[in-house]
C-alpha cells in the first residue's frame, strides 16, 4: 500500500531529548514495509508512519482517537499526487508531541484531513492515525535497524558513522526538506543509467521512475498496467516492470521491481525536473540505515532482507479491511457425571452444542488487477473473502490472508466470498508476474 502527500513547512518547531542521554531507542512495527511508530499527541497515544517524504505531521484517522484535542485550527487546502483536486485540511498549532516520553516537541503544527478516503488503516489492517517525517530527521541522527525493528534517535554531534565491510556512506542531498540519493539502473539494455531518487520511507513500493526518454528512462516492453497507490488528489495508476539491476554504490539488487506512474498522477509534483523517481521502503528495508541530515550523509549496511526476491502480487487482489461481519461458530461443551440408571462405576456423558456469535473485520477486495488470475476467474471489487482453500479468514490478519493469496506460482486457490449477501466460490491458479 502506498499513500503520498505534499505539504509546505514555513514554521519552525523542534524535537529534543528531555533526558541527558545521547540517544533514545524506540521499537517499531514493520507492516507492508512501512515503519509504524508510537506517537503521543496532547496526551493521546496514536500510531504514525515514519515518512521521509513528508514535511509536517498529518493526522487522518480520528475514529479511534476522538479524545484528542487540537488547538488553534484554521482551514487550508493541500495537494498531493493523483489526478484530482486539492483537498481541504485543518492546520492546528501548538501541539505537544512525545515519542517514548523523552523525545518531545512542545510546539508542533499538525495537518488534520477529514476525508475518509485518505486513510492507511484499511489497507494495512492495523490502526494508523497519521504520518510524521522531516522534523525528526532534521533534529536527530536517525539510525533505523530494519532487522531488529528498532530506531535510535541520536543528538546531532554524538553519532559516529560506522566503517565496515558491509557499510557504505553516501552524500545525502536535501531539497525542500526531502532527502535524495544518487543511484544507477540497468534498463532496456542500457547499463548504469544515473538516477537521482527521493528517499521515500512512506512508500511500500521498491522503485519509481519517471519517464524521460532523453535519459533512457522508458517503460520496458515487458510490463503491465496497475494501480500504484493513493495520493491526496486521487488514485495513482501506471505501469509496473523490472529493472535488470539497481545499483547504490557497492550494493547491487537484481531484478528489482519498478513502477512508472502516468503523467496525470504526477502533474502537480514539485521538483519534477530535479529528480528521476523515488526509492521506496521495499528497497530501504534491505539495509540498516543512518540518516544524518546535519552532515548531509546517509550510511547503508546490508541486512538479512538484502537477498530476498522482489515479488509481485500473483493473484491480482489487493485487500483491505472494510467494516465488520458477524461470524457464527459452533461450540461444544462436554459434561460428565454418574448416571442413576447405570452401574455404580458408569459415567454419563452429555454433549451440549451451541453457537457463538462474534464480530470480526471483513477482508474486502479493494483493487483487482485487469487480466490477473483472480479477475479472469470472475472476482470483483467489493467481494468479501470468507475462506482461502477451506481455511476461514476471520481469525487471521490482513497480512496473513494476503500471503495465502500469493504462495507460489502454480498454486491452486479456492476462494469463498460474499457478494451482496450471497456466498459464492471461485477457483484460479497463481501465476508469476514478469
């Protein structure tokens, strides 16, 4: 799942360590390649995605945080990726942000979006209230250990960049508060095409490239059209393919996934002439990374995810949580006791059966790729998946159900779905994409 924002940041506020320590360590959840951090705003505990591509914190889910009070709000309009119009938001000033108590900003601005379509939670399957980015990277040296799912926030000047066989330090360019890194791709028979990429930890994708024929950035002949994500201004579509190789210094990634967004989706993108695309979290998670904005440096160290293959969705189904459904389960209760009619050593066994009703999230098909196995089998957007190969989905997470739909090429899939109150069954076989 990918969501994109663009917000200006005229005001200044700062995060500090309230303790005397040189750094603070924070554990995070890694969900669909995205870093989810615990963030407290005005005393209310929330979950935010750490996004290097956003300037100011954005809040877009108040359903589970209705006790949060925001001060000094004013209406504004902001725009992001997608082909639609700018959307209305509310800017709130003078908010207190805390991460693990001693990472504190007492005067933070936040942008509140009430549009329910701008929400990570349904696609990720866990509560996500907003995104936060630039100010944390500006005010600390941020060391992200994707392997251990831990971040260390260092006071600037106290961090020492490591030198090791698996490490390499690069120049980090900051343009309008966003980090850029130079890399190279092998594409369409051309070797080592230089590219300047936005480092975007808020994108769950691997690599995005913008079409520039004069630079050799052209969609490969072997590609397919797909939904790429959701921006503030609407859905983003384009083509997906693979590069032969992505090189970042000494690090080489073979057959990396790449997406080429269409021109309508990126028509309002800032600094389009200054960049060639984006480096997303499916690449970033293959490294443990130290961001040092103050020194203009980034250090990469390959980790246990480095050699993991780049996989495309084989079923063509993108799932989301959408509401809840009532599940009826049969339960049995066995009672034992002496029977008056039986011999003295006899035992009477009584089996009581009853149904238990419980509420569980509904796993709904949010997007279905044209021409995919699921599409050709007759599945549709809005279908609610009840079971996969006879295994009920209601006790599983969104990630687990997604994995069940993408096991391996050739795997036969039998889905039971609910469509407009009627249960239906579909069959298809998983096929490798590209």
